[in-house]
C-alpha cells in the first residue's frame, strides 16, 4: 500500500518531478502511513477505465481508514491499519 501511494505521487501528483516525496510511517497501536509531496492532488475515478488505475480502490479495500488532505501546495494521503485486527474488514 505504501508503494502504491508513492507511485501515485510520482506519476500523478508532483508538479516538478525533482520535488521530494515524504513518507511518515508509525506503528503504535495501529499502523499509520502518510505520503506527502508538493502537487495538485487527484480525483478518485468512480470506476477506472484503464489498467493500472485501481490502486486507490485496493487501498480502500485493505485500509481501515484513509483520506487525503491538501495543505497549501502539498497533498497528503494517508491510511491506517490495525495491528491487532483478527478478522477481515470486508467479509
């Protein structure tokens, strides 16, 4: 899931391909990952019509929570997973 967010940031989000992408991964009761960079953000396709555009759908399926925030000229996308989860979320 981390690689999906980084790949999306590199392919679709950055204004300048030389700008850095930042990853913040914390595990304390749950796992939370934030990927951020300077960019325009994105719009989630209702149903992707091209191959290779399903990553955020997979993220939605696997993550317990996720979201996107725009702060100034930076976009942050994050997800959380429980480290104590015993059953699949989607049943």
